[in-house]
C-alpha cells in the first residue's frame, strides 16, 4: 500500500474496480495533472521520464512479489510459486538465476527456430475455417503462441491445447479478479508442474541440443546449478509467460493495426519492418499494462516523499504515449525511445528475445495474407489492468490474391 507526503493533491484512480481501464481517457487526463496518481494498490506512475528513472532506482525493488498479498493470498502453492520467480528475486540471487538461465535464451538457439515460426504462421492462416474471416484468438494467436512453446520445448505440437488451457487459467492471477479465481489457478498450476516434471525427466534421460536441455544442464562454477525446485519453478514460469504474453500481444497488435490500415499495408510491403512493428505495438498497446516496484527506504522523488513499503505501479501504456516524449500517432518506421512493455532495469524480461522473434515473424505474414482487416462484433476482453488482451476477437479481411 502507499504512504506518501506531497504538497499537491494528486488525482486518484480506482484500479480495484473491474470496470477500470488503465488506457482510458481518465488515466491520460490524470497524466496531464501530475506525474503520478494514488490507487488502492499504491501509487501509479503515469509519465515516461519518471517511469524510466524509477525502474532503475536503487531504493526500489521488484514489487510484484507483493501482488498475491494485496489480494489476500499469503500461502499455498500459488503464493510459493510466485515468490520463486526470478522476477521476484533481488540482488545476488536474482543475478545468479539470470546467469544460469540466460544460455537457454541465446539468439543462436532461438534464431534457428525462425523458419519453423514462419511455417507455423502460414499453416494456421491456411487452416482458417472461412476464407475471409476468423476468430483471431482461437484460430491464430492461441495455437501460434502455444505451438511456439511446444517447438521450443521439443514437445509434440499436438499437445499445444494443454499449454494454452493451463496457461490461460494461470493468467487470471494477473487481474483484479485474482482472489475469486484462485482455486482454478492452483489446479492449472498443479497440472503444469506435472507436465514440466515429465519433460525434465525425459531430458535427463535423453538430452538434446534444445532449450529444455540447456536449462536442465544449466551450471557455472561460480553460480552452482539450478536445483530441482528452481528448475521446475522456472520451467512452469517459462511455459506460462511465453504463451500468455505472445497470445495477448498478437491480439492487441491486430486491434491496433485495424485502426491504422496504412501501417498494415506498409508492413505487408516491408516485412523487414516486423521487428519495429512489434516495438511500436508494444509502445501503444502493451499486454503488460503495469510494472511494479516497492520502495525499500524512504525516498524523496519529484517533490514527493515515498515511504518504505510504498507500492509503485508504473503504467507502461501511459508512459509509452506520453506526449512529452512521443509524437502522437502510430508509425512503424519512426525512431522511438525504448518502450516498457518488457519492463526495464535489472528485471527486464528474460524471454524478450523469444517474444520479439516469434511476433516479428508472424505479423508481416499476417499483413501480407489478411488485407484490410476489420474487427467484427462479438469481441471479449480480459480486464484492462495487469496483463490484458482479447479472449475472443472476430476479424474480417480481404484474402490476399
């Protein structure tokens, strides 16, 4: 929670309301009044410069470790798994885990999978039930994200529904309905543990030159190796995180490009802009709506005294569209400052290269094959807080000749 002292009265945002939208005009108006707002969960940082500095501030630690407790979840399997995340570790322990896990995310290892990502995207488009429309989440984003994980882990791609189903359920923990969804979340977590335990046992018996074997064998003289609990906790996190982020972000990309068809046409003509398209989408419409930090000791910042223990939510879309830093509009050719869709500082997303690689291959192919995309009635969405994205996204298009 928040304890702060300021000479000015900041705006207040009711983030706990399930109807609250973190990308609303209300939030953007608050950004013009102040660099921060108060919320039931702590303070919300709304501007780019302040977010950039606080992400790297030495008196702040990763704050999402407190998210379960904010929702009354202080014990049980989910609370233990959440506390185990590399994202929620600090200092030497964080750096040790990051050094051990980094080799599994090597550009060489992931880059070798790019042709398979391209073939997968084409296969899914060819398989749409109708020639000029699709339900984008179930027919593309979900199977693409889950099968990318299966490809990375060396699993039969036919098992992708398991990854999708359980990861989707665990993703409910990122929203404001977390507490009421906890029984379903913990059941899904148990299933993914069983799945990953079998995968780890297989690679120990039959090692390969792949992602899972790299994690199973992760060791350094100065860092030791991943112990059994660290390995299985990390594996479940990577399955969940790799699926959830890519699925949501692809849906958000289609939503964004449907409002900027000139940029969709440009991407179709210039597939080399796939990487920049990913960055621009994540600047204006990121699935990770906020990044969290916690104040370690009393801190004076921009005229405000932040007391130790204050939770600080840094709003990535609000910062990414801050008019003090970014010209208005959506332009995949523009040179921009870095966005915060993958966090920042010491806790920058470990799997960012995977997400960037698979999405930068999928989006240009979609742009070439699905012309003049239009959103149809019937879409449904996760709450616009925490991690968000479409649950259902009907899309019409003109098939490419």
